[in-house]
C-alpha cells in the first residue's frame, strides 16, 4: 500500500485542503475508515481498479465514507497527471454512487466536470437553520436552498465576511439534522463582488476539521446561482484556498490547483 499527501485548492503551495491518496489497498470499508481517522487530513481517497478495468475512487472523511469529495478527486488526479504529463483528460468513477467524473488539466488547474444531482425533498425551516448556526433568523439574507453535484448541500447566505467569520454553529446538531434529511451539511456563504464569494463548510463534528476548501459546495453554489463563480474559503483557518466553478448550462466544472505536501 502506497500513500501520497497532497494539498488542494490552495492559493500557494503551502496552503490548501489536505488529502491522502492511497494506492494498492486491500483494506475493507471498516478498515479504510479506521485508516482515514488516523490521518492528519480532511479526506482520504483510495484508488482502485473497477470491474470494467477503469479507475475507481473511494472517499473517506475522518468520520464517515463519502459519495464524493472534490479536493480528494483533485489530489488523485494530480497524481495521474504527474505520471502522464501529456494526457490532458482522464475519466474515473466514484465507488459509492458509480458517478462518472470527467477530469481535465488546463495549465496548473485541474477541472472536474459535474452534473446536477437530485436533492432530497425538503421544506427548509429558516428558524431551524438559524438555530443550527446559532444566529438570529434575520442574519440569513436569503432563503436557504439545496443543490447537489454529488452530495447535497444546504446553501445558506449571510450578509458579509465578518458575519461568516463569526459563526460558531452547533456542529452536533448539524450532523444530526444532515443525517435525518440526507444532506451533506450546511455551506454558508456571502457575496464579495461580481462573481466572487466567500464560504465556510459545516459538515464535521470537530471544529478543527473544518474544510478550508469544499469543491462540491462550489459546484452546488454555481449551479444554484446559475453562474460561474470564484469562491474563497479557508481564510478563517489561515489556510487560504481559491476554487473556480464554471457554470455550463446545467453542468459545472469545479477546478483548482493540487500540489504534493512538503514534509
């Protein structure tokens, strides 16, 4: 079993969301989750051969298996492109939902093409969402809405970056609510300018495991807004990241950079 540690979506080579890429694993699902829990990374992705002879990606957060993780996809893709520098495109399939991902590299940026996915039927209760975020309902500047490019996110808008940075939500409550409704946490964002947004992802029980970059949320937000966006994340964690999401009439390309972590 061989492992690689990567930093993804970072604004420089020392920043980003950490992912561990694992090749040649014979671990079962429970053992993979146990392995992921022991890594100092927000996600671990196992590269497997599928029955059709293609490449399969199996994603794990420290607390659960996931149907899709974009920064881990970037990490695995960076490894593929490193070994095949003249190959501009690759195709992989996700392990849980068998979602096909088309991936291309443009200069230093890796883009993953994603389709809109069906979301759970859910009537959003603003009072409930505000309680989970521990803010007043008036702090939410628009009606929260669901969108998905692989795992459903509840997108919640607040007024500005100071309101975003001040959030100290009920993480256990969010985890329970998410499990009950089949949603992958709350993504809170604010508008900064023309096509530029900032956001934070709340989908972990431990505040120290907050994502500095959440690719599926960037895709979901671009899909919901029906526009291409630049998304800034991780500043509150001193791990600044930049995500690009290109809206393509019902599809979205989510992209960023990925580098090997320096020991």
